[in-house]
C-alpha cells in the first residue's frame, strides 16, 4: 500500500503507540546519514560526527557514498515538494529511498569497521 493511501484511525493509533513507546524528547532525527545531528549532541554523537568527518577526508569510498546519499536526498526533496506525484514519480521516489537506504547501510558498515580501531 502506498504511504499516501495509509490514512485513517489505524495509522493514527500506530503513531500514538510509537510516541508512547519512544517519547519525542529521546528521538534524534537526522537530515542525512552523514550530516551532523541537530540540537544538543552527546559525547557519543560528537565522537560519531568526528569519525564521519575523518572518513570524509581520508576514505574515498565513504566520501563517494556520502556524495551519492546527498544527491539522492536532494532528488527526493524535489519529488516530495510536488503536490501530486505521477505513478512514474512514485516509483522513482520508492527507488531513490531504497538506494539511499542501501548507501546509508554501506556507510554504517564502514563506520562499524572503524569504531574498534578508534576505541582505546
């Protein structure tokens, strides 16, 4: 089912349940997988951001993935700015979201490989 068709009491009830399980004050949304978190950062987030910045400077694969992620993010923003999407645009939106998620997973794998080396 397309997200735009998922309206009604069941979606609202699910959102309320999620809000109850995860209060908004504890959520840290990000614009992108490699961009800094908004708001106050904890020590762990600072370390994470420092590692990302280091990889952006030193790891060509990470930098390439981050650039692709940002490009897909911009393309999605352009699609989401439209008031109505054609079926082809909906398919493109879905494809871009999958690609963006795959890239985020690859970036997180690189981060995970780097973490043990940085822990002392």
